[in-house]
C-alpha cells in the first residue's frame, strides 16, 4: 500500500483502480498474457518499479541492465531518454509477437 502513495500513482488514479479491483468492483484485465504473472499480486496495476523492469524483459526481451536504464529514466522523468526507450520497446515487443497497440500502451 505504501508504494501507491507516491506522487505518480496519486496523480494517475492508480489507487482507485487498485482498490476497486481488489474488492471486485472493477474487472482485472491483462492486456497480454505475459503481464498476468507480473501484475497478478497488484491486481493488474503497475505499482513497483521492478514490475516495469519485468514487463520490459518479458514483452521486449530487455536484459536486466537495459530494463534498469528504463526504470531509472522513468524514475527521474527524463523525457528524452524515455522517448528513445519507447521506440525501442515498441519495436522489440512487436518483433516478439506483441501487438503494436499493446506495446504502445505499455510504453507510456
């Protein structure tokens, strides 16, 4: 619960989604089967930075080092690096069979 009370989750509505999904008021939906084992414990909501790293690895084949660079860029809100990473993530995810639409949504 503590992880939800940070500026990012507070401003994005994640807390409401988490609570509603936990209590069954909102359906838990995984946009891709690769996401379920990563997000199951948090009711389909990305709560932890480690989940970002796991998603990058599972969907786009990022190495541990590559996914850590992505995590750091997101944590420090470095737009230029995130934009570069976004394009690479989408390209690599599509090459691994993830639809471009799902890859785009998870590159934000």
